[in-house]
C-alpha cells in the first residue's frame, strides 16, 4: 500500500509540474493562447458550393474549366503550393475566370506540429500570391489534424474549411459520381470534387441536376457568407 501511495504521489507531482510549466509558457509574451475551432463545412442560403481540391490527378482540369466557363459558373479551387508553382498558367487562368482560390498547404498530404504546418501554409500562400496576385483566405484542411491546423489558420488569418458532401470523384466512372449526388443536397452544402477525367465527364450532369432542382452554384466563401464575389 505504501508503494502504491508513493507512486500515486509521484504521478500527481509530475502532472502538476507539467501543468505549471505549460501555463507559464502559455502566458509569456508572444505565446498567446489560440482557441481551437472546427472547420466550417456548411453555410446557409439557397446555394451550394463546388469545391475542387487540386494537388494531384488534375489532368482533366483544363476541360473542367472549359465547362465552367461555358456555363458561366464560378467555383472554389483549393490548390497546393507545390501544384501552383508547377502550373502557373492554369492558376492564372483560374483567377482570370473569377474562381475563388483557396489554399491546401504546400505539401497537403503531409502533416506535422504547429510550426511545421504554419510554415507549410506560409510557403503555399506565397507561391499562390506570387503567381496570380491573390492571397487565399480559405484553407481546406483535408486529412490534416484539425486542432493543429485550426491554430495555424488563425495565426495566418485563414478560415479553415472542410466539406459537406464528398462525391469521391477519384473513384469509379462518371455514372458512379452522378449517383453519389444527393437527390436534394442540403442548402449551404460544400460539395467536394477532384479534377479527374471521370469528374470532367460527370460535371455537365452535376450542373444540370442542380439547375433542375433550382439550386444555385456559388463559391465556398460566398456560401459561408465570408465574402461576396461578383
């Protein structure tokens, strides 16, 4: 019993010491406490957003942009910094067509601690802004840690977003993608897509289905009420 009591006291002292150290560092100048918040995944109103993630498997992007231009529809493209540097002309075309540009990070399929994520985002933001003159205000978190990304986003003035509906456009054929579109998508939904060949083939059908249901298409920021694009 005495041994168990000693161990309990030891663990208690270690916990208290860790808590004191943590509070000390958190209250030092330059170490402000930043609250963690969940990504925004749905807005309000009678519109839905189409949000494309652009980092890999983007061979059909040009055809997708042609379709959007022909239909006079603006969407959100969440791009990686690495992709932006390797596809400058396409990114410039996105901006010229009036699409909303969001950031995914420089290496969006990698994750790390707060400093690593913040540095990765800053590098991506610089790559995008230097290419098309736009500094994104939205950050698509993807599969990264929500807690760490939330703090990094707040430090950089970014709004962290996710999605309401993922059409899994990297899986299956065009008819499979169309079958995943809900009969009546909830108002304010953010619909996630990837610029795959199957997605390009399915896109006209997606646009037509939403139009037939009387659902307008907008950018993520507009659906969330964060900005107004003309």
